[in-house]
C-alpha cells in the first residue's frame, strides 16, 4: 500500500509537471511574434459562434504576428459569462451572434468602442453609431420542410408567414425560443414591426400550430432533419443546404419577406489584449479580401448588403425579399417582447 | 559500563527523536485537516455563497427578495414538474437498479461478466448523446418505432424525460446496491434456507428488508440528481420543462444571473432536506451490513427460483440491458452512417472529421481526468476519514457542504466559480487549475459517499488499537485506514475519471480557448446539430474510459494478488 501510495503521489506530480510544462511552451510561442509586429503582441482570445474561422484568423496572425485562440460559444452564453465576470472579461473579441445580444452588452457597458475610416463604407444600420459593434454578415430566416413527412401528413407547402397559421400545420411547426435564438428573435421582432398591432394576434395564431419552442438555436433544423416535425422556422445557410441534401428537405424563402438579423463583431471592454482586438475589427472591414475570405468560409454573401462597395461578390438571394426592419428596435424592445412572449409560450406548456 | 551508558544515551536520543517525530506528525495531521476544510470552504461554500448573494441583488443594486417572489410565481409550474419527474425517476431508477443489482449479484459465469460489462459501458454515459439516441430510436422517424414497428410517436414529453433519466442513473445505483448485496450475511440466508424457506420468501423477507435503507438512499440520490439534471429535459422535454431546464434557459437565453441564482436557491431547499434524511438512513444501513460483513461473494440465490418477484426482476433488468445495448449501439452506429435523401449508407467521413479535433485535446482531457481522479480520490478518502472518525466540531456542517455540489445544475456551479474566482486576490479563471478544481469538487459528494461507505466496514477498534500500540496519526492513516479503503479507491477513481471525461455543464464557462477538452467539442457538436460527429466523439470517450478503467482494475488485481501471496 505504501508503495502504491507513493507511486500515486509521483504520478500526480509528474502529471502536474507536464501540465505546467505545456503552459510554458505556450507562453514561449506567444512571445515570439513580438519582434515582427512591434505595435501588437501576445494572443487574442476570441469567442465565436463556430470553429470554422481558422483560415481568417491565420491570415490575421500572418499580418500582425498576434496569435489567435478561438472558443465557440453561443451569444447567450457569452453574455451570461460576461455578466458573471463583472468587468474582467476572459476574451478579447466577440465574433458572431445575433445583434440583439451585442446591443444589450453595449447597454451594460461591457463593450469597447472601435473607430476606423473604412467604417463609413458600411450601411448605417450595420454599425453602432458610437462604434461599439459592427456587423460581419447577416442571417436570413426561412422555412425548412421535411418532404416525406409533409407527404405522409398530406400537407401543402407553406409559402408565406401567413400560411403558417393555417390549421393544417397544427403541432407540426417547430421554432426556437426567441430568448435563446437570435434568429428566431429576429422573426418575432421583424414580424411585429411589419404587422403592427396585428402582430401579437399573428403570434397567438402561430402558437396554436407550434409543437414546442426549442431551447437551442439549432433545434428546428435538427428536428426537421430527423423527421420529428414537418416544418421548421430556421436560419438559412450552407449547413441548412447540406442538411436539405442529406435528409430530403425543402428550403422555402417566404414570399412575404425574410426576417434577418445582423451578426455582430465587438471588442470587450477591459480586455487583456484590447489593442489587438480593436485592430482586428479595422483589419477585417478595411480590406475586401478579408471580407471575401470571411464570406467564403461562412458560405454566406450577406456582407454585400452591409458593404455595397465590395466587388467580386454576388448576393445569393434576392435582396428585395429581405423584410424592412428598424434594427434600433431590436435591442430596445428585447426584454419587453420576450416578457410578453414568455407567457404565450408558457400557456403552450400547460396545455399539454 | 560503557555499553550500558551507550544504551542509555541511545534510548534518550530515540525518545527525543520520537517526540519530535510525533510533534511533526501531529502538525502534519492538523495541516491535512486544515487543507481539507479550507478546500471545502473555498471551492464549495464560497461559490455557492456568491450565487446566493447574486440572487439577492435588486434592480437598484441593493438587497432585495423580490426575485424569489417572481420566481415562485413564474416557475411554480416548472417546480411542480421537477418534483413530478424527480419522484417518478427515483421510483423507476430504484426498481431498475434493484433488479439489475439482483441479477448481477446472483448471476454466474458469462451472464455476470456480460451484465457487468454492459453496466460499465453504461456508466460512462457521455452527456446529451444518449438523449439523441433515444430520439433516433423511438422518435417519430425512429429506427424502432417507425422503421420496425411503423408507428409515428411523439417522444417529446415528460415520460421520455423520466425514462431517459432513469436509464442513465441506473448503472451507478445498481453498482452501489450490488455492492451492498454482496456484503449481506450469508448466515441468515443459509439458516432461512435450512428452515425450508423458498427463494421468493428469502428475497421478500430477508434480502429486501436488509437492503431497505440502501434502497431508500437510491431513491433519494436519484430524486436529487433528477432535480439538477437539465440536459435531458432540454433535448427531449419538448414543451415539458423542469426547473433545472428553465435555469439553463435563463442563463443562455436571458443572461439573467439574478433570476437564475434565485431559481437555484429553490432547488437547494429540497436537496438540503434530502441530505439529513440521507444521513439518518445511511447510518442505519451501515449498522445492518456492518454486523454481517464477513460474508462476501455469492448470495446463493437463483432469481428464477424466487417466484413472481424473481421473474419480475429478471424481466425488468432484461428490458434495461436491452435498452442500454440498443442505445449505445445506436450512438456507435450513428458515427458511421450517412443519410442521403433519407437513405443510410456507411461512411468514414465523420471519422476523418474526428481527426481534425486535435489529439492534444483528447490527451488533455485524459490528463485532466487522471489528475482529478487521483487528487479527488485522495481528497475524498481523507475527507471521509476525518469526517467519520475524528469528532471535529461542526463536522455535520462540513459534511452537508460537501454534498451541495451534487444538488446544483452543473451550469450554475460553473457560474458560481466565475462569480467567485474572477477577481484578485482569488483570480483563478483562465487557469487549468480552476477547471480541475471544479471537476474535483463537483464530484466530491459522490466520492465521499463511496469512501464513507467503505470506511464503515473498518471497525474503529482497529484504529484505536494501532494508536494504543504507539502508531502515530499518519501511520494509522497509512497502514490501517488506506489499506481498508482499497476497494473504495478503485470505485472512486473509476467514478472520478468517468465523470471528469464526461461532465460538460459545469466547465463550459470555465474552459479556456487554449485548453479545450473533448467533452466541450462534444457539446459543441451537439449544439451545431452535428450528431454523427457527436456520436463519434462520445464513442471515443467511452472507449478511452473503458480502457483506463480496465487498466485500473488490472493494476488493482495485481496488487491484491501480491498482497495475498
């Protein structure tokens, strides 16, 4: 036993040495670039909506010598973490996520403004007037239909938002809780803006057909792909197109307009490497090459709407289909709308 | 004369040496105790206190109880749902665990090996993936319900949550129960048989009453665990929501820390009540098995000869084992199947994708898990010993504190760590240490329970006689207590390693971009809807855990043999 015990102690020590060892290694590689880029140094920590942005960050590292570390988190998680951290953020740059979260982070005083010349080329609604956030792309919303289930249930394909309230879809539509999904929040806000006072009646009617509100943004896509529900209200992007191919689904761009939401980029206030993060924002938006690279990675062309002057990039959908939205209301109405939406969904849960 | 003088001198030296040594030993003893207690205070009480304080923060920054009122009104329904699911899950888990434990304890040969193997695999249970497998198997387009039985069922409801929670809680409970069963007094079973009692009567009148306290402990543990579980209701609850799922929603949807903290406080109340019931029950359970612990191994019962109850147990555990095999088979298969227009074909595409997750992430996970399981086991063994055998003041408070992490949803325990450790002088966020500390203390409740149960089998007399024979406190610990805890060491190590490899909720907010873990990649894949990749990561984690467990058993076996010879 004595031997076993000392063996274990040794093991713990060796393992912790290894842990420390790898840490110093990291520091060494981080220190290196200082010589190549005197004005910027160290590491920039990014929270992003996905793991796919490696090539873009590599290009930034090549230009500036700043190493980039990326962690993927949803915007709600980012906001919660920021609030818990109490003004000492663990990351430098926030890359992607619905703009409403960025607006509310700005109101909480959690963001650092960035000003640069090329910002003037961006459309007014795609940047904060004081430079607290910028849009790097837009997410559009449409319907996803499961063909075999539609056929089995004898449903006709919905073509517009108004079609969705038809009683034939009762219990067959799935959308995400607008509180967790920036995309589905955009649906609620945009349709309320478009329909005025009628808006809430619309959502009451839609609610009758909704099976349930998913607690994750990707729920509608996943559930419709798996054949659990016939209709999903979801963001439309390359991953949806892929899912449509794999699982025999149809993508519908609603005829009465697509709600959309800008995806934000912002720098955290009090961040450790605030200079690198600020420069990254400038670096990204000042070069069409970088923006095109980003568009290629995301397989989205929305940046054309944001920065119309960009060349060699065509929008993959008809921009007139985009609904008219006053984005400034996205942030200011958020808590009010969600507060009103919550009991609407809550009734749903109780009627089960 | 000269030699006599020498002897005297030597004796004198030895005495002074002994005094010095025992002083050192006492100091070391105190130091250990101090480290244990401050660890619990710092890494359990302090973060939870931070959550409690946050729940009292009013809109204007002052102290306010308004949030509790809001929560009670708004989430009364969810709280009722939580209790509803908790009760049913607890009952179902206990029934299944009892059946499975009886099967394991009475089965022989290959059946026993197979049952144990399935149980070990099921114990790994990577988060979320089993719920996804449930939908794939029993959903509207489920492999079993739709393709096999041509049914189109809606699996998103409370019963799905109850079933899936139960399935994932059973393995640990069944292991616990079969451990108790093996320690039952063979004598009373034999005398009952000699007096002409049938298998059914023995089961009903002797075995079940004897393990009643342990069964109740199972009920309570499952109840509390179900209250704190948010992963299952999120994925398969559909419209049905529990308080833990709503807390998660508050955190990721509304980012409302005050409200989610207040909701946590509501979860803690039933859990703290549970703790005191648990303690009272455990004490009784110890007494029952303590007196009879000499017997080990075979119960000498055959379930098939135990009447209706025996057959019931066999049937239930068969259902359980088949469901587990289906579930894990489904997880494993999903990693290699690709669907094109709804038709499945075999693919290695996701396997290649898996390799893009750097090997260093996997290795880091293993490394963290090893450190946490070794340090955590040591901590739990020492903690169990000091709480159980030393009458230190306030020990029931510390014991209760060490149980708290079990009762909070993981996400909140993680948030508590950020609230507690993001400011100087306690700035620990962004380090590897805080991630490991979080895992260790999140798992401490169960580790301590395992060690305490094992310690109960060591008569206190043995320690006292060792002390009387002149052994110091540390020597007692090393030569009497630790050897007695050897079986606990193994189960504790295995439990800690498994949990460290698979716990996602509590570390999701603590993880650093530079030090990602495999389970985080899994969470990410589930979140992005990349089920095939998620299944593969889960399969790899399961295989790694099984390999390490196998290695641990092998080493322990070898050590045992050497000791015997």
